[in-house]
């Protein structure tokens, strides 16, 4: 018997990247991956999950530090 791995996408991750990209685009004219690596984006998402802040507010503060 073989086990099939199911690749599921966390919808909050997708929304997080969209919001982060929107913030970078609004501030600099370029999306998220023009500024940070996918590893950095993953670390930012982990930081977001540890904080009890709205996603948009976290993204705005994060972009402010990078841009």
C-alpha cells in the first residue's frame, strides 16, 4: 500500500503574501519578491503568527522596516 502525500495550501499564507505584496507595491512600486526572498517571507509569516496583530498592520510595519 502506498501513501499519497496531499499538498494543501494554507489560505492564510496566501492572503498574507498578497497583503505583503500589496504593501510593498504601494510603497515602492514592486511586489514582495522584488525585496525579500521566499525564506524571508516565510520567516515574516512565522513572526506574524506569533504576534497578536491584524495581518494588514503587521504587513505595513514589516514593509516600513524594509522599504
